[in-house]
C-alpha cells in the first residue's frame, strides 16, 4: 500500500487543487504533469493539511523546482 492510498479521496483532492493551481503553473511555465506530481508530493508529506496550506506549499515547491 502506498502513502497516497492512506489518504481518503486523495485523487479527488489532487484534481480539485490542480484546477485551482493550473493557472499559476501555466504562468510560471510548468507543465501540468509536473504540477500534479508536486501537488501529490505535498499532500503525501502533509496529509492533515487543509487545501489552503497545501496550495501555499505547492506554489512554493513549484517555484523551487524552477530554479
């Protein structure tokens, strides 16, 4: 069992946050695939974090990934 299997509705959460962060990812020139992977990793690293916190961390990780 993977870490993401432990989080209820993990994929639904990823999809919801991907919709909300897709414009940001496009603006910084990041592919949707890379953005989705970062969102997955953020959720896996902080499974109890709310959407707002995950979005802040995901934006930060996306910017770091571009360096």
